[in-house]
C-alpha cells in the first residue's frame, strides 16, 4: 500500500508520527474512450486558449484571477499558507459520533504509526475506544484544508474526511412533507417490515458489485460475436393506493416462503 501523506497527529502536546493510506479502491471496470471510427484511443490534450497549441505538463502552473489579472502560485506559496496543517493532523476536540450527521461524511483513510509513534498510536486508539468518542481535526492534503474525524476501527485508526458546514446545501426549497399524520396501525406494519428485513447478523461482505459482473458477461459475449438481447424489465405498481394494503403485500412473500 502506498502512503499518500506523511506527518503527525497532534494530540495535546503529544505528536504521533503517522502515514496516511487510502482505505478505498475502484471496483468498476476500466473502460477506455475510443473513436467510433476505427476504435483508436482518445487522448485529452492541454490546449492553450490563445495559441491553440498543446502545453506540456512542465509548463503548466496554477493561478487565481484577481482584479482581471492572474496571480500565479508556486508550491512554496501553498506551503506558506499553513506549514503546521500541511504536516500535522491537529485534533481540536472530541465528540460523540452521533453528534455529526451522516451528510458530512466523505472519504475514508487508514492511519498507521511510523517508527517511534507506535505506543502513542495505541494509546490514542484505545482511549477513543474507551471514551466512545471520535476526534475532530484539521489538516492539509493536496493543497486543500480538510476537516476530518479520527475513530478506532478494530486495530487501526480510521481518518475520515468530513465536509465543512458551508459545503452542505439547505433543503428548504424542496417539497418535503411535514404535516402528514401516520396511523398507529401503519407504523406497526412498517416496523414489522423493518424487522422482517433485519438479519440476525449483518455483513457488508455479502453486497457485491454485480453490475460490472453482468457487464463483463456482455463484453465476453460480444467479443465472440454473439448477439445480445436485453432482458425485459417493467416496474409493477401496486394496484392499491392504500398504504396498509401495500405494507401487507410487502410482508406476504416472506410468510408464503416460510
């Protein structure tokens, strides 16, 4: 596994040297873009808007348009913004996990200790487990400040980026029902359906990306010159508009199967 960031966790006056690793990987098929005529690969070019000529990566810089003039930024400029945040995941506070709404959560990463930080790493991990809390911190990754949480996951400390409050859109302009009353019998039936679909033991491993598996079958069949027929699919709507009837119908298949 390749580390994408090296620095430290700032835990009070304790610095825990760590490396950051991506906790996720792409699972979808790697599809190339091709020219319809001849199937040649399509390449993206970096074109100068004025000259129309392609620009090599070595000649590309980043800039910000300020008062109609571009201010060019170098790697040194980014480093000057906050040297500490570029090297330290600074823990600001500890909160209960339920204090942060799921809307805020973003990309997960693994943290591992580097030489000399093993004991402090274990101490923070176990302290979080015993407290039942998560740590909130900030750090800079790829020239962008990130808000994050640290939580124990088995033997590893998991860092998960979370969004800033200003990044979350308000939903006041959506037509969300607020004043619709739910009957006790409907609630009871809905709870029965939830209980029916609640496994005795849950495992994420049982969920697989079957779309790519089916797509691969089509790719293999087409490579052999076979004709592919799309399966027919039709959404069947419940004839009854009564919510209780729909809930009862949802429970029936399970009862019949048993």
